[in-house]
C-alpha cells in the first residue's frame, strides 16, 4: 500500500501552525492510515462497528476526532501488529516495573518518520543549541535498556545540541535492577558544569535528589548560560511529593543558576509516540503532527476547553500498529492561546488516572528512589 500521504504529513514545517492546508494534509494521512488498519485489524473493525463508524466517515478535518480510539491499557495485552514480522525495525516497551507493558512497534519508514517529526518539534519548541554540551542523563542507560521507550526518547533528545560527553545515571546493579547513585550524579554535575554548557535530561525526581545530595555534601556549581534541562516522566521530587515546572525551575535557578526559560518538560507515551514540549509558561503544546481531544471518563463525550477528562491522542505517522487514535488514562485540561506565542492548543494540566497497579515510568522511577531512601535510613 502507498503511504505517500503519511510521508507528506511527516515532512511538514514548521512544527506548530494552524492552517486549512495543514488540516487537509493531516486528514489525508489519517484516511490512509485508518483504511490500512481497518483492512488488517479485526479489532479495529469491531471497534468501528461498536461506534457506528467506518473509513468512509473520515471526510473532514473535524472527523479525525471521531476515529474510535483504542484504550492504552488494551495495548498492554495485545501487540496489534499490522505488518509482517520481518518488517519490524524496532520494538519499545513502556518502562513500568510491574504488570503488563505496552509494546510499541515500528517499521523502518515509521521509525524514520517519528525521528523527523521529533527533531522538528524539538527545534521549533526552542530546545536546540549549536553549542556542545555535557549531558547528564537521569534516565535508563541506553545500552542496558534497548527496549525501554523513555531511554530511546532521551537518546533522541541528545540531538538537540552537540554531545561533548554524556553520563547515563540509571544503571543496573548486581541484583539486575536499575540503581541510581546520588553522590555520583552530584560529582558528575559539578565536573561537567566546569567544562561548559550542560544538559540534564530525564526524571525530575532524580535531578531533585542530586540537588539534595549536593546540599548534603556542601557542593556548589554554577552552570553556563546556555545550559538546559528537559525533564520527563512525572513531576515529583525525590520523596514523591508533586512539584510544578515553575517550582522546579525556581530551584534550579537558585541552586545552579539555570535560566528559568531553559527548564522545560516533555510529555508523551510510548503508545502514541508524538512528543509534547513545554514552553516557558509550563504548557505542553500540541504540534501540527497531532490532534488531541478531552473525553468524559464515563460517556466519552468530547469536552470543551478548560474541562478535565481523559486524553485522546490522534496521529497517523505509524502504520505498524493501529494507534492512530488512542485513549489514555491521563486526566487533562486543554486550552488555546498560550501567552508564549506558540499557536494552537496546549495541555494546561495533567493528572495520572487509572488504578495504581498500572505502573508507568514515573512510578518505576519513584521505586528506585524509595530503595535509596530505605537503604540510607537503615544505614
């Protein structure tokens, strides 16, 4: 099957725009993808019948919101593979430590598309610089976490500035699970800050733990003005207490001299693939490569801006699985007209929904920090 419409969609510039031309390109890509999934996936056909929907109902830009979404929890139990096994180029999983994990699958063309899309989004969101930087990766070491989605995503973010050197801080210990050593992270931070710009990527909780460790040891550092933080995976400190991007950036400014405008966040999920970058206002903006809707948790009725509900994520870039429309367990509010000047909609607030047993990357990371705290208390 020809996927030229999907490739045209992936090649769009800039990453944030609103136009009838963009709507038309997005619609054509969705039509192509959904037709393909409808032909190859019995579950997609059953879901369409349940909602009295069919590919012929995709006629206008507004119709893309009506594509019946697959619940992300369902993807933890089914691969939903739409391509031959020998065409799989890469598989990624969600990074929770317990229960079922989603397996995201890409063919070679899909992998190239999402890399092109992500690079464009990062650049247009203001994440990039030409100055080489020392990277502190508060994430799962890439060579030890080849299939973990957050590790792969953080590696992609290393393309935002030339790599002077890089230190991955979550590595497997003797017992086979990932460990984090705050004293090592604190030492690396001071060393890298003395050499030029640094970039800290990954879980905010580990970054906060490193700041606390520096205070405990009487260590100080002042970062280069071009230094940058891209956090992701849940806004909590080392004790599991919720934080905001505003409070976190204030701490980094006070302790290390980071510019608050250079402390950003990244929201996304392996089931969807598109990154949602925060602006200096702390809002996660919807790029031209995606559409989102807020759904009532019970009726699934589409809700207006400002009202909280389940997040529906729509994007046609991947044909390897039928995830062009997915429904998450996250509760969000969506608005438009951000003061930062980026056009279009943005996610104004995010809360984790669902049962506690549905472990995501933030919960997995918190378990590592809980082990550290428990060990120190016993010591």
